[in-house]
C-alpha cells in the first residue's frame, strides 16, 4: 500500500499537511482510505413514487414570486410554489431569506428535503438552482474538522487516486476477487469517493467489507494457530469403553447439542496442543454435564481437574452435583475461602499428593499455597468473572492445562466469531427434553396488587419467589424502585406468615452467602434483591421472578434473571413490571414475553444496541472497522472466517499469491510480542 507522505501530492503544502494531520491523515494511503461516513442521494423520483415523511429530491419550475415571512428573532420562512409533473407543490425554506432574490417565476429548481404527502409539500434542507441533471446523483459526506472544506478534500483524494493509479498493490488474491465478483482495489477506492451509481457503490462497499473482515479473521486464525503451537499441552488418552459406560448410566439422554459440544471438547483433550475453548449455552441447557463428562475423561487419563466458579455457594452447588453424578467413581473435594484450619491443610495435602481427582472452588484454587500434582484440565464457569491474570497464575505455577470457559450469557454468533476469534467456541443451543419454558408476562405498575396476590398464591403452594430491583437506596435522580423500600413494603405485606429476605451488593460475601443459604433451605420464601442473583445458586423450588422497572435492564440481563426460576419440575413465571415510554422499550418487553431463547434475544439486543454497547464499550475489545458492520454484515463475517481458517490451516498464507496479504497481517503489533495471554 502507498505509504508515501501526503505532502508529496500536488497542491499539498506544509499548511495543508497540518490540516490533514488534524483528521488523522499522514500518508497517501490514509487519504485513499478516508471514506465517507454516509452518502446523500439526489436522485429525482416521480411524485407517485414518494413515501410520506421520506427524504426526497424533486425538480420543478417556480410559477409565482416567492413568499417570505419573518417571525421570532432573525427567523424566516420562504415558500415557493412549484409546478412538478403538472401538479402544484409547495417548497418551504427556513432561514434562507436571501434566496427570495435568487428565485423568480420561470426558474427551474431542484430541492431536497422531507416530503409531506398530505400537503404536497417539501421542507427543504438543500436546494440547487437548475435541473437535477447538473447534480452528481450520489454525494459523499465526510467527517470534516478545522479549515478543511469538502471540495478541497475531494480534490486531494482525486489527486491521490491519480498519483496511485498503476502503483497500488492488490492484496486480495484473484481467487476471491473472481469468486465473490469483487472490484479491484483501485476501482473500489475510486467508487467509494466518486460513485457513479448505487450498484457500483454497493459492490465497492462489499469489497471493503470482505477485505476488513478477511484480514481481521486471518489475524485471529493465525494468532490461534501460534498460541496452540506455543502452548504444547498434555495429550489425554482414556479408555473409550469406560467413558461410554459413564454416559450410559446417566439418568437422562444427552441432547444433540450436548453430544456435539462434548465431541469438540474431547477432540481438543486428545490433541497435543492446549485447549482454549468457550462453551456457551442458555441457563439450564446442560453445560455442567458436558463439563462433567470432560472431567471424567481427564480422570480416566490420569490427570486432575479444577473447576473454578465465582461464588462459594455456586462452588458448593457444583461440588454436590458432581459428587452425586460421579457416585464414588471420582474423588471430588471442595476448596473455598471459608474452609480453614486443619481441614484446609488436609485438602491442600491431598491435592499436592495426587490423592484427589477433581477440585471445585473459587479463587482459592489459584492461591500460592496450592500445589497441583498433575493438573490437566481447568473449567472456568462464568468466564467473564475471571480475567487474564487468573489464567496467567496457572501458567506461572508451571502448568499448561487444557482450559474450558463456560458462560450462560448467550453471545450472538457474530460477536462470538469476532470477540472470541482466537478461541474455539462450542454452543449448546437446545434445552433438555421435558423442561418447561418460563411463562413471561409484562405488567404495568398499577397492576402491582394483582402481581403480589399471584406471588402469595405461589408461596402458599410451598414455592418461593424472587423480587428484583435496580437500585439499593432511594435516588433523587432516578424514580425507580429501590431494594430497601421494596423490602420494607413486602415485609409488611407477607409477614408474619412468610419470611422476606434482603440481598444486595453492599452486603459482605459472608452475609450474601448466609442469605442465599437460608433461601435455598426455604427458610426465606420471598427474596428481594438487586441483580447480584443474576448468576448464582440453583433453587428449584423458586417459581416466580418479578422484576421492577424491567425497562431499565438489558435483554440479556433480563434473560439471565429469568433463568433463576424454572429450574424444577413446576411451571414457573417471570413478571416484568414496566412502563416504557419509547417504542423500542415497548418492543423489548414484548420480545421478552414472546421468546425464551437466549440466542434469539441476544441477536435482537445486538441489533438494538450495537456491538460496543452489547459488551460495554471499554470491555468489548472489538475492532473498529471503517466499512464493515458486525450486525448487518454477519454473512460476510461467516464467509471471511471460513476462508481465513482454510488459508491458515492449508498454509496458503505462505504462497506467492498471498505475499501482500501476509505482510499486512504480520504487521499487526499482536504478532510482535509474546503470543500467550
């Protein structure tokens, strides 16, 4: 690509160079890739084709002298009467009093603005004296700052295109240009800046969408390959018959999605390279059993496994369920911060001497005192709660275990391909047979008495309920329910017959654990809480989830909260108490009542919020593409990933045809330092 300094272009001196640097342009390449952020269309349509309220361009002849009215302070309204296709159309220009003297009866004018079908009137944003044939039908709009004007920028871009014609290096191999019918680099650059028509612009954009996504995916796939090669793992070999016997004695049939995810993990375990895989699946989809099956295979291979979870109560839950599942076949121990003294010393000694097979716990698993004898597999549950640092600690202990991250936050496929491009991703997108979907209802706040009566009826049956609030204490700025007020109200409503508990983030870990234990034992029937219960204890007896001010939560969060109920055999319910003011807010509530599929909801959430907001701008780690859009260009992303995998796995990147592409990929700083995280 042309890295020639921009000042070598004709007409670009020191002053212009400084102006261009102000918008991030240093080289000819920067100038060529300084794409418009949108395009204005000045394509004249027939009046019969126009839609009410759309942006439209029409041309007509002025038939009366313009009418000018002044109002307010320095405000004016100029009205033109035009003849358009033998019809009378009004054109209204605000604060353009000077145009009165420019436009006289008999003049032709082309106007662009908002079309009012009922009034046959256009509110003009731009106008041009004369017919539309004198206009370029598609006008690029660039982000401009300082003293840079549009016409000068276009002149410099035109100069850069002339300067580079014949010297531009094409780095997308002919194979893809031909296969996907993409224009050459020069053709595409020229069209992006000087489009002749929408068809050509669409194909130029397609080329740069593929280019950006393909290069990004090549980097991800190469990084993944280098990570694997840099981290030789421990090949696991087990007796297939013993593993099958374990699967056969399970009290339920695995779903197809569970079987597929298990196959992918087991193949990684057999590989000589370290596993770096994400297992994602909805709440209740059966990720734990897939992890357990993998742990059993590792045990049969003679290695230890560690299962790390974010809270003590979740660790206890996993310990109980795995102990029952393995039924003395495997030695399982629990290690959390609250296990102290002699018992802790005994467990630490057992781990060190390879006398236990599976260690379940919290961050306690990676503390200095813990020495593993033969750790071969680590499962990290709710992977977003743990950072790179925890994984580094494991490596610094001299261990290179296979690592499986699990999450119950469904990530749209588009984002999982991008954000986790250097990881393998397994997805469980089926629910176990016989599981009853949670019935979800949207209620207005004036219906609260009916909702509380419904909760009371469920509690009378021996069931339990969660009540979720957004804030801990009352806020003057936000008129939303807070957990302390709601706790007082519900205590008054349910006592003395039923016990109401309180849970929020300002409680100490020990206090939180105690509250959840009491709830799990059904000593508390109604738990008023903030979102700290979003990921946590499994209480099969809880059948109602009520969420105050539900419109203030994201769809993914609402879905996670809803996943706290519906974990037993009884029918469960989620009630969204909300009074959204916007159409989008109402649509979100309706979508929640219509589907219990977390992946479907996450795709909908992505379309509403965009990739940055989905993960949170600071945490997203998503690349900034100039042309590609992760939401709308998901098919191109799938194609780019498939092609990139093939290129890296087959060694094509080392061939002559890919030499320019290889240079671009390997220039990325990510390949200059240490490959490992």
